[in-house]
C-alpha cells in the first residue's frame, strides 16, 4: 500500500469511559454521540462490518464496557462541503506558515477527514506536525512543522499572535481581559464557555486562566473592528471573552447574538432570519499576524495575512463611523462585573 493509499484509509477510534458509553449498547452509543447518522444509518454501518470493538466486529445490541476501544472504518462517510483554499506564505527546511480560508477544518473530526487542512497538507508535503490550530470558521495564519524536532522546538517558542474580529456593538476602549474560562452553566450547549475576570468569586479555583488584550480599531454603525492579542491559547478564548463582555462576533453561531442558532444548525433548521441576524455566514475572526523567534536560526519571523474578501466586504458595508465616548467603557465594565456574579 502506498503512502497515498494509506492516507485514504480513515479510522476513527474512541475509548469507552465509565461516564460515556459504559453500559450502553453499541447502537445506542453511536446514535447518541455521532448524530450525523440516525439509528437506521448506524445499524447499516454495523451490519457492513465498519464498527469494531477491540478490533472485532460486533452486533448492535453488544453492551460496551469501560476501557474498550471502539473503532470506525468508514467506507463512504459523507463530508460537508468546505472551502479548500489555502496557501503557503512562509517556508524553510523546518516549518511552513499556512494562510487558510474561513471555512476549512484544521484537524479531522466528526464528519471531516479529507475536507481538512491536515489532509491537504499531508497529501502535498507528506509528514507534517500541526503546531497550533484554528477553528474551522477562523481564517488566517497557523504554523506547521516539517519534522518532530521542529515541532518540539516550536511548541516551546513564544509566538505573538494578532487577530482581527468584527463584533456587534461599539467597542471603544481597550480591555485587559485576564481571568478564567469556565463552563457556561446558563447555556443549553455543553461545550460553550464564559469568561470571568480574575479576582471575582466566580473565578476562584475553577476553569482555565486566559489573558487577552482587546483593542478598538474602528466603529461603523453598530459594528466594531477589534484587535485581539491573546497571551494564552485556550479553546474558544477570544470568542468566549468577547461574548462575555457583551460584544459577540458577527457570524458566530455559538458565541454570537443567539446561541439557539447553533442548536438549529445541528437540527438543520436554520432559516433566512437567522442568517440575517448573524450578518455573515462564518464567524468574523481572522488570524492576521504571527511573530516569533526562529528556534533554529534565532532570527525574528513576522508574517501577515490580509483580511479575506468576505470579512472585508461585511466591514465595508457596516456603515459610517459612529460617535464614541467614555460612557460606553463604563457600561462594558458593568456588563463584565454582572456576568462575574453568575
């Protein structure tokens, strides 16, 4: 089997845990966790021999036990369409910097495998190591190592990242957002997070520390262009922080103006009114620059990515620059303090 053939043989594996799967039948577990197929669809996949427990095929009623390895060997797993646009903006013998589109998953997950940046880069360059990641709907720059030693060194290198975001509201004053990211207990979506400032009762002893400097760039009508400079790299850090401060991202289904849109998308119920509320099809977050000290040569590397067309078009249509003032800064802090008390 050639390397190209091996890349096409997708295997999805998961370990059964006490709290997730143990005591369930194989069919019940698949239908509940992997909702891109219904029960009849999973029953067909099981009958086709594509599901294995500890390497052995099993019937739908097989009861799962803690620690068992469930693997899926799909033959025709459908993949949603994506924008496979990407380009190399810097390259040497150790690593590459990739500029990706705003609708391209980085890693294989769920229904995405061939429609990922990882698959594209493996096909183009062979063995690669993704040093950092971006959400599927975040456009812009990320680092890719060409070998294991480069990945190891890059993981220990301080990398300064700058993002640009379009948010609802008049964001007029810089904010040093240092605090904790916690599960959003008030959300119907389990993976959603919220930000609380350090030193509040809600932040004590829980969550992950996150630090982001947020700077206003410009305001047009009810939309602001914001520069985000993260000092930590947490899951959903910028999106959750802006949402908690009262400035949700345009296009963001989970951290945007209405999280119910996220649930409706999962059920294929999104409508024209939802799309109009979001303002753009994907979340308005762009990884605009990377700066770091080259771990092999010692010289500084700085790369920038221009705003993609969809992002720029929405911003240009946002309207004329609005009046700004110090009063809104006080309101912003009040919003953050109010959420901290939840």
